[in-house]
């Protein structure tokens, strides 16, 4: 029978993680369980950084970005010794089940822990949206809106100065965020890790638009693309004379992460937090809780770890038609 659960956030922070913590804690308490927070992700598990969390302890965090529990990348957890130490601490604290809120790497770590026999449930949270097992993950929508706001602003200045702008968005090796930002922002070109980029083709396209009287352009580059902002800027600058125009580049970087979560992420995080508590109550462990076909669902870790969600190539084609 479940008495005590613990929750942690791991990997890159994502807007909405706090809403997920709040949901896990309050839904857990509503089941009559004691709830603990673990500081700094897997590092805190190894160091035994547990704290009891009551209903009021998670008050006032729903609207804040980041994570109240802190997050960390922890190399030690990748070793068996590290994970065994973590498990010993969990048993010592009397924790019956652990909720891991995080992205691909974090869920791989959670899977490793569950393979040792500890009851774990994951909650899909990363701005990269690269997790198989959830159509959308906590943080994506807010990060996308932040990127979009920057793109809209840069478009204004690009058209005032007759320039081409390159905006680099995050997403690691997954082009989802860049593709959606490019599609929603009306970018002239998008570079992605999943699709080969021909920089000459982009240049020719900009040139053609210029000849037709369009004196500004915006390119969205994914950080993981071969032609990210740096590589594309270098290409344009190298061939400046021949191409006939110069570019400016902006890397949004961590600005994308820190914002206050929007309504979608708050609601998604609240639902998935409850989904994790429900899975624990059913004693369904070693699974990731995500949203599939608009329904809170669980997927066994075996089916998701080591995989990356595929890009929707049709949306890339659509962006090409619309630009
Ligand atoms: P995001 O992609 O949103 O930044 P993430 O969860 O993918 O988040 P990672 O840095 O990839 O972030 O992973 C977070 C942590 O998960 C790592 O620092 C490590 O502690 C743990 N982890 C990752 N891979 C493994 C693994 N194979 N075995 C054990 N632990 C792992």
C-alpha cells in the first residue's frame, strides 16, 4: 500500500514544471499520502535532499517558470553505484514511489532506476518535445510563444532596415520547436536537424524575393541543425558580395525557457501530475505519463527510451508552401 511518494524535476527546466509539482503534491495528499520533494533532480536523490511538501508549500508557484525544486544534470546517476545510492536513500526515507518530471534524458535515467526495481512514474516535460509517449510535453507551448514573440518583433525591425534575420531557437537535436516557430511566424526558411539544408537554395530564394520587392526576410534555425544560426551566418557573410545582402542573427537561447507558463502548459501540467498520481494508485510503474490523442495516457518505459519523436515532414512542406 502506498503511503509516501516523492517528486523531482530533472534536466532542462521547462515552464509548467512547477504546475506539475503542485499537481502531484496536491493530488497525492488528496489520496491520503505523504509527499516529499527532492532537490536538484537525481543529484538530490544521491545526496538525500528530501523535504516534506504540504499543500501550502506548493502555493503561489502555478504561474512561475523554472522549478521550485531545482534541477541538475547528474553524471553520477548514469553509474550503477550512483543509482544504488539513490535507491538506498529512497528506501531509507520510506518512499514507496517516485515521480520524475523531465525530458528524454531524465526519463532514460528514471527507466534505469525502475529496472533496479524501484517504482517510478515519469511526467513528460521538456521544451524540446522529443519524447515518444506524449504528443506534446510540458513547456513546449510557452517556449513556442516566447520564440514567436521574438520572431514577430524581429520581423518589424527586419522590414524597417531591409535586412535578413536569422533566429535560432532551442530544441537540441529535435527540430519541432523551430518548425512550429517558423510555421507560426511565417519564416522565409527553416533549418532543422532532421532535414538537409541547402544554403545556396535559401540564398537564391531570398534573392528572388528581394528582386520581387521584398526587402526583408526571416529564417528560423534550429540549434541542432547543421546550419544553425552561426553556420548560416558564416555562409552568408562569406558569400556576401555574390549574394548581395547581409544577415543579422539572434540566438534566443535560455530566454525561451524562463517565462511564466501559459494556460495550455498549466493545464497540461495539472493533468499529467494527476495522471502520475493515478498511475501510482493503480500501482502501474515504469511508465511515462503523457498526452496521446488528447487523452492522459501511460506508455511503458521500454517503448520510449532510446527513441526520439519523428518530425512531421508534412508540416515542413506546408511551411514551404506558405512562406
Ligand atoms: P531537456 O532535454 O529538456 O534538457 P533531459 O531530461 O533530456 O531534459 P538530460 O540532460 O538529457 O536532460 O538528462 C538529465 C539527467 O538524466 C542527466 O543529467 C542524468 O542524470 C540522467 N540521465 C540521462 N541519461 C541517463 C542514462 N542513460 N542513465 C541514467 N541517467 C541518465
